[in-house]
């Protein structure tokens, strides 16, 4: 059971790393001419934070995700590397 839990956490780290590195590459590529398509992205989530006001406590919730073509490619490469290990 411990190896399955460990495997899940390692997979999660690989996916998040691929997402972040792919996003960075997408931002850099969007400024170039030939690789500009890698920077195409879509953002979704809550545009205005949702506020919960309980008179003595005020909590704001917000969530936004921006995913690009390069991020998807980064996740795919991270999954391939994970499978090789």
C-alpha cells in the first residue's frame, strides 16, 4: 500500500511540474513568431470572487485556471517520463 501512495504523489509532482514548465514555455513561445501557437491559452474559473459575510468573519473564494497548448504538451511529456521510471 505504501508504494501505491508513493507512486500517486510522485505522479502528482510530475504532472504539476509538466504543467508549470509547459506554461512557462507557452508564455515564452507566445512572443515568438513560429511557435506562437504554443502560447494559445484558455482561462476559466470564477472571475469575481465569491464572498461569504458572516458579520464577524468575511471569507472570499476565488479560483482561476489558465491552460495552454504548451501546458498540455508538458503534461504529456511528464506522463511519458513517469512511465519510463
